[in-house]
C-alpha cells in the first residue's frame, strides 16, 4: 500500500497530470495510505505522504492529524502543523505548539547531530523566536550557541558562527518590524536595531533594504546615519531589494527614467516578483513618451503570477488598475473597462479609477452615468 501511494504521489508531483487526474490519483493514494496506517499508525513515511497529499487536496483536518502525529516525534514539523491549524481556524493552539517546538529544539542542540540537522535546528529556532516575538531571548540564545561553537572550534571551520550571525541579523530585522508595526515614522530605536542587524551580517538583503529606505525616506538625522552605514550608490552589486527601494524613491519624485532603470535591474535579479513587475509597468506608463505595450506585458505577467499565488491576491486590485491604464493608453477602451472594473471591486472609492472608467465608457460610446453619479457623490 505504501509503495503504491508513493508511486501515485510521484506521478502527481511530476506535473504531467491534469488537475482532475491529479486529484483522483491523490484520493486513491490516500486510500492506500489509510490501509498502511491501520497496520503501522506511526510510520513516518506514510504520515508524511498523508500530510502532503492532504494539503494538495485541501483536506486540512487530515493534514493536521498527520502532522500532529509527526510532531510528537520530530519538532521540525511544527511549521506544517501550525499551517494546518490556521487553515481550520485552530490558530489558538499554535502558541503552545511553538513553545513546545522551541523547548525541544533548544534541548536538541546539546545532543550529537550531523551538520545538516544542526543547520535545520538553528534555522527553525530563528523562525520560532520571530513568530513568538521573543527577539531578545532568541538573540541571547543563538549568541550562547555561537559562543559554545567557537569555544570548541575557534576557527569556525564549519561556518556555524557565521550562520548564527545571519540568523541573529534576521531577528534584529524582525524586531524592528515588530516595534514599528503601529507607526509610519522611523525612530532612533529602528535605526539602532537595523544597525545591529547590519553589523551581524553586512550582506543581509533585509538590513540593506532597511538602511536604504531610511536613507531615502527617514528624517535627516536618521537618514544621514543610515547612508553613513550603507550608501547604496557606492554598492557595485546591490541586491534587488535595494534596487527596488531606489526605484520607489525615483517614482515618488517623478524621475521615471531612473525608476525604470532601477526596477529593470531589480527584475534581472528577481524576475518572479509580481509587485516589482507592476511597479515597473507603472513606470513605463509614466515615461515620456510612455511605453504602454511594454507595461501591458509586464502587468499581465504580474497578474498571472498572483493568480497562481492566492497569498498575494490583495495586490490584484492595483495590478488591474495598471493593466486598465495601459489598455486605455492603447485605445483598447472596452478591455480597459473590464480591467478597471476588476480594480474597483476592492477599492470602490478610488477616484482615479472611476475617472478613468468614465473616460473609457465615453470613448466606447457607452453610458457612464453610474460612474459619473458615484464620482459626484464622493467627498473630497
């Protein structure tokens, strides 16, 4: 039964099956797994198959049951278990799961393990401390592990100390994001936390992005200190996150040629980022002269990527707005109407979108009265 389930899972993961065929095969595989688990209910391979197939089938209670059993013996499965709980509205159980996983992983650090397992253990510990918002505790614990490593291996021959610094850098970034969640202005505390992140890992894309953003958008005092620590204009190979910040700043001051250049450089390094593609499309529309054909291709790619990733669906309203603007520039007014009305669904009071719809309706010889009335009733 387990062999058959494994073969069916391989066929599904190959991507060669149509969606309906894959669903049918997954359901058959689940039946085989069920038979195997009746005889061997703790079998790790069977439970892993059950969890993965249940996620594919969106049978979240089955996924939760499988990952709960796996978690009993291996704390690494906390991620899968937490996700399954979120899907079935049982997120209140996750705090206890995270605390249990944290304690077990910390205890495991003093047990013999190979390098790969150690790497996975400290990576997951970093994630847990961040999820629990235990930033200082996490930093202290990972520093303790670093001191232990270096006391036994002063040359850090395996690079464990370096990796721990990378994880600690991420905790400082997470700490800054958590501390600033309810405000828009940067403070000295924000700078100090990102400075710590940078000092731990001077190549951290997250820290470099934060410093770049501070240098471009923070008040003069903080901005000057951020640039003194990291000047993106002196970086010969900045990460895509930094290039995206430079592009956003160029957009905000209407330097559209620069925005296109920065966003294109970022896209070369990160071609699968739909928000970046949309911003680049918008910049192309603002060029003199504009490039609506190029913009339309980019924003269509952004929409396609986002449709395949439901977690990013909240951005679709902005992408359809950009698409509608590109189509309007190409005098494809009826297609523009369809895109702009999709954009308006999530932002029904967006004045610019309504104005663009009115123009497209009128250019198509259609009655724009309902949008004219909506616009007239809007309060500035």
